[in-house]
C-alpha cells in the first residue's frame, strides 16, 4: 500500500553524457572569457547584431538593447 509519497529510485549518473549549456548562459570559466576576448581582438569569429555590437555583451547588459 502506498502512503502517497512520490519518491523516485536513485539513478546512476552517466558521466559520459555531455552537459550542454547554451552559448551565453551560465557561469563562464576563465577559458570562456579568454575565448570571448579573442573574438573582440579579431582572432576568432564573433557574433554581432545588426548594429555591429557583440551579441554576448548586449545579452550580458554591457549595452542597452536599443542603444
């Protein structure tokens, strides 16, 4: 007989499954920051909006969206 509690059985974590984080979401590592700076330096491609601003910087609040 069930007492109404919904408990699930623990599952083993699959350490081989990749953790997918959308670009610009979550906490950046130091390497993520360096890759972003390399984009500003022109050594790697950088996603720009229609006004030529860095999409990641706009998303993170360094520019106002309508500036």
